[in-house]
């Protein structure tokens, strides 16, 4: 075997130009595949990274009617949908790979105002439990968070996000100021911000609502226990679940949807189109990735055709090689080489030829994708499994397309082979 | 008895006809024999050489080589027999141009499964035996015709074959080189090698100890049998 490989390399080296031209088809095919795969992976990695960074794997599950988020600000709480119980929340928290589970209520407010000041604010008011900020991926930037005592004593305290803070208080610190919401005074104790902002694909109104709709004027958070002070006791809440890894998000979202829809929504309400819907960032990522994959998959097929052409080129040259080396084959058979050995010799040579072509193609592909990435500003990432597959696949092409020439060589009759000049 | 052919026939289809190349050939060769088979071209001597050399199988008849009936052996078995029992010397040498003299000589040992170091050591020894100890790393195109043929003889002897087959070994050589090659055959035979030589040159045939003529596919009775006994 080792002997065959070293002989094969000698043979290839002995015909440098011819070998290179033969490999060219394989080199081009593999290089284009590596380029395409690197671009796909680069784009997908970028999408995934920006989403992971922004969302900290948060899956939001909210009440919806007929496919779009149900806003209680307009119609009030719907009939036949019950608030989420502690038990249901515990059940959600117990799903596989859920790190944190949090309940929240949300409504639009139009008349919040700073006490002893002139600024007023309209935006989204959130009633949140103690896990909310961690689950939704918020970071404290000023003051403090909600304390257990705040929840226990129903203290009227509020936390603003950065946008709301700047709308209401400009550059001054909001901590310690008092905010009036629906006639009730809430003391501002802290400011939070999203850990990072991501780019989202906005394809439906629901996507817009989910990512931008309620953030134009920012958000104000109050303890969930205080919600009945400003609104009602029986309002159904939304749930935020933090997944252990990005890959779990879609599954967790679906399980939570099923669980909440089954436990909270009566048959009548279901008839009216009420359901819990999740919108996780992975789903978003998948949408964008699908789009770029669809076009790139077509490119991969085209690159595959150039590999096929390359393989036929290899077969052609191997047939020429077998003819040229008829006497060598005849002699080897005369001095005792078995059929199988001749077969292996030529298969090895074809496979070595295409493997070298594959390795050169990988190098060219990596270089080309780097060049394209820097020239056009598109992302690119080297996929090591793709490289391994490309090299193995080019070796396989050599074996497949080298088969006919190798069989022809192995079947040569030594007498005829020696007689041929 | 090293080799025994009984009633060997070989036919080749040629268009619709069947051409009888060999007709009822009987031949025996003993250990240590030095036999020349002589005949004009078209007499069937090359076909006979191919059969003796296990490169082909007879249409009918039996052929026992070194105690084994090889007239119906499989292709793989024939390859093994060629490798272990036979050594070939051809008119046009058939050295592989990309391999050095030593690598050419070592080639049959590769198929016998001998380790590389051992192969090269034995090849060097064989080259010394044919008087080319100084040129072991020369490429074939750096050697004269006579030297190339001696490399080919070293290759044929490397597996210590029971039978050395030479097909017109001097056909491509000038007289002086041809004589050297024939001297080498004499020497090998004196050291115990069994040799079958196929030629159409009477001078070459005369160097052998036994002579059989072949004409129109039939072996003529042996002339002046000086060496009928066991060797």
C-alpha cells in the first residue's frame, strides 16, 4: 500500500504539467465549494452571533389572537384566558435546558408623567417578577434592581430602560425621582439596558412588534405584584424563558406554546383564535439563514458539476496513462504481480491525483473566500468539517473515476501487453 | 523432473478459423538443464515460451511445473508461480525507465512480500553477481544495452527461480554484448540454474547443452542428446 502511494506520487511528479492540468477541474470544483461553504458559514455565524449576543437565548411566549400579539391596552383582558399559575410557571421552568423562567404583564400607557416636572411619557409598562431581567437579558446601568422586599411589600418602585430614562429625564439621573403612572406614584430605583442590540429580520408585523414596536419610547418596569394597583388582577401574562443554549430555543418555545395554550386557554377562547405564541431569536436566525442557504445550495450544485467534469478529465488521463504504460503493466504481471495489485496501483494513482487536487482546491478556496470577504465586506468562516469532507470527497472521485482505467489495466493480458510497442 | 509437458496443443481463433499454433508438444526438462528451443519466426516458439512461462494456458494437454499441474491454474495462482518459480529475460529488457537498476531488480521481491530493506540488499547482491556492482543506482537510460540485459537477468534471478526463461536474449544486442550475456548464462547454469533459451540464431542455440527445434507448431525429436540423464 505504502509502496503504491509513493509510486503514485512519483508518477504524478514525473508528469508535473499534465498532472496539474488534470487536477485543475478538481481544484476549481473544490475551491468553489469551499468558497461557497465558507460564505454560507460566515453569514450564518454572523446572524447567529448577533442574535445570541442580543437575546441571551431568551424565548418570549405571549398571548396572541389569530397570529398576532394580543394587546390588552385596547380590548382589555380576553374572556376564557386565565392568568398563569405558580405551578404552570414551575412546570415551564422544569422543561429541558430552561435556565430561567419569568412572568410578565405588559400594556401601553399614554399618561405617565414625572412628578414635579413637565415631561410626560407614553410607552410600554411591564409588570415583572424577580427573574425577568436575567431571563430577558437586561443589564443594570444605574441604581439597583428589584429587591425581594419590593415584591413582598408591594412597594411602588419602578425601573426604567435607557430609552425611557432619556425621554423622561434627559441626561439627569432618574434614580430617586418619582414617576406617576395612572395616578399612582412610583419611585425610580434603577436603570437597565439590553445587553446588546441585534439585527432582526422583520418580515411580519408581529416581528416588528416583537423587536421594535414597544421600544420606540422605551419601557418602564414595575413589580408584577403592583400590577393590580394600576390595572387588573386577572390579566393573562407573557412568559420569558431563558434557554441553556441557542439550539434549544425553538424546541423550548414550542413546548411552552403547547403547555400554555393547553393550560390557560379555554375551548371558547381557542375558538376565537387565542393561543400562546413563541418568538425566539433562533427562529429569526433560521429564517435569515434559510434565505441565504437556498441561493447558495444552487451554487453548490453548479460547483458539483465542475467536480464531475474534473472527474471525467481524470478518467481520461488515467486511460491515456494505462495505454502509455501497457508494457510496464505487462512486465509487472509477467514477474508475478496479481491483478488486484495492478488495480490498486492505478486506483491509488487516480486517488492521489484527485486528493492533491482537493488539497490545492481547499487552499485556493480558503484564499478566495478570504479575498472575497475582504474585498466585498461579506463575512466568511472556514468550516473544518467541510474541508475534511472536500478532501475525502475528491479522493473518492479519484477512486470512482479511476475505476474504469484501473480495471482496464488489471485485465490486460501480459502477453499482449508485452508485445505492444 | 522440473517440467513436464504432455500432448500440449494451443489454438488461437483467427476470424472464423481456428489456427493451431502448437500441435501435440511433449517436452521434459530436468533440474540443471540448459535447453535451447530454436525455430524460425512463426514456428510457435514464442507461444511455447508463453506456455512454459505460465503467461498463458494450453488449449489441451497437461503441464506440470515443479510438481504442480499448472495447465488449469487460476490467474492469481499463475501470477504466484511466475513470481516464485520462474525468471524471465526478454529481448527488449523491459526495465522500468523511472526506476534505478537496483529498484528494477528488486521489483519481483515486492510481489513476493519481502521487506524493502531486504529487497534492496538482495538486489544489490544480484547486481554484483552479474558484474554491475558499480552501477546499482544507475537509471536504465544510463546503461548500455548489454548492461541493461544483465540488469534484467539479475531481476530474473533475484527470486532464485527454479527455471530461467530467456526469449531472444541477445536479439537486441551487438555481438560483443551478446557474447557477454551468453557467458553469463553459462556461468549461471554451471552454478545450478535451469535455463530455457528461445532463439532463432544458430550460434546462440549452439551454446546450450540441449537443443530442440520447433517447426510449424511441432517439436522435432531431440538431436545429439548429450545430457539425458539427471543433472
